[in-house]
């Protein structure tokens, strides 16, 4: 009974705290960034936000099936205008280092397909990247930094500004405008770096912690990904440096010889004008030179000298969430121009690009094509499928299934009562194990809540027979603190407090 009283107390604390913070696992700065990411700050007003092209349901890339199936470029707030590339995922981008020359003409880091959001000025590629779309005439199309700040000042989340930055949101002098506009980018980057965006909650993450098992096909796919397929040479599948989990990119640039996407609407942008200039003066003759073009226009003489050796190269994207989609048949587009429409097609391209009978169209840029690591891998059809199956384990939001253990109970739970125990460490650093006993068949719901009452994990949600169960609890991606594990079975409930220390 004492146990139950404690539960009620804890839940009462929880609901009182809920009134203060909107979302406890995000700091106020991250919450401000989230508001800015989802707010439709655009011209025409309320027509487009970052999430219009980077939606959580598709792993923070484009969420419109009809666009993904064809040109893969998303229209701007001014509806006739199109940019030139497919939106990459905006998750896991904050791990990319500030763009640098690693020697020998090899570049690493930055944001965008061509790395041009270098991060050199603000120390964060993602923060610099986030300053672009609001003002880009083919994206959110706001007329000025000041106009963006005015819209934020008039929003219902404007109150967050002062507590986050320590000064009110002012924009009467150019210095105030510049400083506060940079802060817009920094807040968005904070959200992009948060545990809500970078969840590390895929099946593969649980597998690495011993909390999930790969199927035989997925495990074979992983072996091929690291071996015969050579994928991990660029999409690194192991932890590198001080990253918490593998990022599936080394942030380098490569020309894979990807063909043009003839449906890219940018080819028609010679007929659409901004300030009297065509958006794409070259029309159909336009070629996406990627990193080489950025270096050529960088104004840095050393970089300009290395432009030719980098024509056609694009940043290695993370493969996290590469298969995340709102439904099984929902189409996604792959590569910088979205020319490929399925993961199978992508793998088949790596496997057979240089096999004449495969008849792939010529590369968009013929210079600097990588022939050492792809082109003729000799993978069988079944091996291609296995690599695809492995990539499907990289979607966040996986719920590890509980494994029912036969045998006796190591703790004495009265056989008539629901019980919940923590088997391994508490406090713990990343993961622990829970055990519970169901006195009878019931609908079981095992959730983890923050102290403000926000549900941060669902561990079990299913009907189960009477018996003892053990489940892994991974808290990766969540901040240090006290959390409440709540087990509900029919009309019985048990809770435990767990302490996460990082
Ligand atoms: C109209 C669609 C559109 C909108 C709106 C948009 N983006 Fe993007 N985003 C793109 C495209 C296309 C690219 C790639 C452009 C390139 O590489 O030249 C991109 C690139 C990015 C990247 C780089 C990812 C990487 O791997 O380097 C990030 C981060 C990002 N966007 C975040 C944002 C944020 C934050 C906003 C809102 C301030 C936003 N985007 C608004 C289409 C959009
Ligand atoms: C030499 C480095 C390299 C190797 C090896 C490599 N990739 Fe890539 N991968 C890239 C680059 C660079 C891109 C983006 C190219 C572009 O858009 O032109 C990319 C893009 C992708 C994409 C599209 C992601 C998106 O968001 O559009 C997938 C999927 C992918 N690779 C899977 C694989 C698989 C599977 C393998 C192994 C069979 C592999 N890659 C091997 C460098 C590499």
C-alpha cells in the first residue's frame, strides 16, 4: 500500500510540473527552435515551414508522394518557383563538423549536398544552414531578416525569446537584426541536435545494445553492408569518434555517377524570373556540379584550385531513417536529385552501374566518378534484398519486443499481484532491464514518463498471457533525470522510479 501512495505522489508532482514546461525532454531553447521549424514563416504568409520539406513522418525529408515519385524537388512559397535538389534529411545533421580541407583535395563536413553551409562563422553548419530557407526566393521567400524577426515577435511563442537569449527580441538597428537573426538559426540547430530529432531509437540501435535481434536476412544484409557491398566505407556502421551511435556517414563527398533526374522541375526554371533574372538561365543545359561548383565560387583561392577535382561530388548522406515513411507503399526519392525511387533501385545501381547490360543512363557529371568502391559489386539479387532489409532497420521509433522467459521467478512476487522490478542497474547510464509478473492475461501497457508527465517511451503495448516477462529499457537520446516506468495490466497498475545518469 505504501508503494501505491508513492505512485500517487509522484504522479501528482508530474502533473503540477506539466503546467510549467510544455515538453520536458526539450530545453526551452530547443522548444523555441522547434516552434521556428514548424511555424509557416513565409511569403505569402502561412504557406510554408521547414517541415513542409522536412517532415518527421518521412525521417525529416519531403512528405509528398506525388513529388517524391517524380521531380523530387519541392516548390517554394511562391508557387511557380522551384529549387534544384531533393531535400536531404534534416535529422542527424548537427553531427557534421565545420567544413574543412582534410588534405589532398578531400573535404569533410558542412551542411547541404555540397557542404556550402560551412559553419565557419557560427561554429555550426546546421545553424548557418537554417538561415538560408527563410530568405531564399525559391523556398520560404521572406523579403528580409527583419521581416522574419517581425513574424516571430508577433507569434504566440515570442515569450520564449527573452528567457532563452537573455535579451528581448529587438530589430531596430542592423546590429540587432543580424544578431537576432543568427539566433534564429542557433535555436533551430539546437532543436535539430535534440533527442527528439536525433533519437537513436532504431532497431539497429537496440541491436547494438543487445536489446533486439536482427532477422537472418537483416544480419546477412549488415554483413554485406560492411563487406562485399562496401557500403560502410562511406556510410559508417560503427561508432566513430565521440558520437553516441553510428551515424552512417563520414561527412565526405563523392561522385557516384548518379544519372540526371529528367523530371527535375529546375530544368524549366529558365521561364520563371526573380527580380528580372531567370532562376535557372541554363534551362535544360544546367548540370549539378555539387561540391566542385561551391569550391569554384567560394572566393577561397586554395579551394578554387581544388574545384575541378571535386566536380560532381555530393555529401555522403546519413542512412538513418532512409526507409522511414508513413505507410508501406509510400514513395521516397533518393540521391541529391531524387532520381531513384526505391532502396532496391539504389542498391542495384551500386551493384551494376558499370555492367554494360544493366544499361544505366550516363552520369550527370562524368568527371571524378568513383570506380573503386562501386559499379560492379557482383551481388546476387538476394544479396541486394538483404542490404535493403538491413537499411530498413535504421528507422527511428522501433519498439523492441519483449521476450517471455520460461522458468521460475528470481524475485518473490505474490502470485496474485502485478509486480514490476528493475533487474539491472538503477541509476543507470543508457539501458537497463525490467521484469514484471502478470497474474492473469491482460492488455499490457508499459510506458516511461518524464516527471512532467510526458510519455518518452512505450516499451510494451499488447495483450499478454499470465506469466513473467523481461524487457530491455533503452533510454538513449534522453537527458539525465528521474523517469517513471508505469505498467498497466487490465485495471492493475505498478510503477517504478528510474534514474538516468549520463
Ligand atoms: C522548399 C523546400 C525546403 C524548405 C522550406 C526548407 N528546406 Fe531544408 N533543404 C531543402 C533542400 C532542397 C535542401 C538541399 C539543398 C542543397 O543541398 O543545395 C535542404 C537542405 C537542408 C539541410 C541540410 C542537410 C544536410 O544533410 O546537409 C538542413 C539541415 C535543412 N535543409 C533544414 C531546413 C530548415 C531548418 C528549414 C527552415 C528554416 C528548411 N530546411 C527549409 C528543402 C527545403
Ligand atoms: C564511396 C562512398 C559511398 C559508398 C561506398 C556507398 N555510398 Fe551510398 N551514398 C554516397 C553518396 C556520396 C551519396 C549521395 C550521392 C548523390 O546524391 O549524388 C550516397 C547516397 C546513398 C543513398 C541515398 C540516400 C538519400 O537520402 O538520398 C542510399 C540509400 C545509399 N547511399 C546506400 C548505400 C548502400 C546500400 C551502399 C552499399 C551498397 C552505399 N550507399 C555505398 C556515398 C557512398
